[in-house]
C-alpha cells in the first residue's frame, strides 16, 4: 500500500498494487481485480471509496482509493485495549450499514475481521468506521458460488470465519458475514477472538462445534443484552443468526449502552491519543 497525491486535485489517496512476476499467482491477480470491481459498485459512507483502477505499461495492476487517517480495529484494540462498550456498538453499527448495502447488491465480503475495519477521522467526524478489503468477495448467486462448491475451496481468516466457510462444498451467504462480524465484535469487546486454537484444524473444529464463552465472562463491563447479540451472531447454524445486517444493526441500537458514545467523547479520545 502506498500513500500518493492526485496530480490535479492535490488530494491524498492510497494505492494498492500487484506487480507481475514469477511469484505472482494468476488467481491472486484475478481476486485483486474482483475486489476492485466489487468495491467500486458500493457507495456507502462506511465502505472505502474507490477512485480509479487499471494496469500500468509493465502490467502492474493497481487501484486508487481514499486515504484514511487513523488505524485498524485490530491496531486500536492492540494498542489501547478492549473498547468501551458504547464505542464498540457505535463502530459495529456503522459496519452493519456498509454490509447491508453490499448484501443488497448480491455481495458477500467473506473476510470480515478486525484488520479489515478501519477507524478514521474524516470531514471533522471522529470514529468513522470503514469496511475494507473485498478481496474474498463472492457473488451470492451465479458461477462464483457454483465454482466454489465444485472445487471445495476454503477461504477466509480462521479466527473469524463462519463454520460454513470452513466446510468444503458449502455455499455461503450474507449470514456468514454476520458470523464474522460477531467474532470481530467479540474481539473489540474482549481483546481476543472467540476461539483461539493453536492450529487451523483446531480453529475450524472450535467454530463448528464448541460453545462460545460469552464476552461478559472475559470482561464484566459487557452487558447481558450485548452478550446475547454477539452470541446470536455466532450461532453455529446460519438459520439461528440475524437474518441480515439491518436486523443486527437494530439489535445493537436497542442495547442499553448504545447511546453512551457521543461525538464529543469521540473527539476527545482522538485529541488525546492521536492529536491533530
């Protein structure tokens, strides 16, 4: 990833690229291009904006996206510890809104995790959550799903992927993203993933069969209503989860601590920890 400036607009932007070479996997380039095309279709404030994409004369594939000052949710929790409950709800609700647009467009992200959620300060607004990296995005219908089912491929980030993502020949849908966002919420609230096996196999088996320990068992500040929301996201069967991102957003909004993070608190945090 490179920080750049638009020559005419003098506007900062970020450039992501893949250079051609012997070690470049053709599938990686195809996935990279698919990420760009998928993300470029989306216009929600909480999804990273794509400005341009293409190939250079030497075959390097690139895309240009908005520059986001701030840090990922993974870095935020790693540096400053688990988030205050109202702040976690505030950020998660924003990602729900981004997902609702993506799912309505027939896209499943399939790699939601703390590293792919960016917390930024934009346009004078603090704590703007942005959903990044649609590199594993998959159409909910059509050839992409059929090909996955035929090949038996497994993709995603093991600590945050749904049980069905880890099951060869299983077709995923928007409820897989609900699971991964629940796992990400777990991390935001406790500083740890819901399951922490030492190997890929252990993680897959845990997601598929182990009961999740409620977040409040790791951190007493987490209220029971939010416990229940996270647990429903992490249901083993897709039919037991929230039906869509909008339903999850409404459930988060109904939590007792939802109103507790104000614009003034967000601005104060940024001033204290990040500065101007």
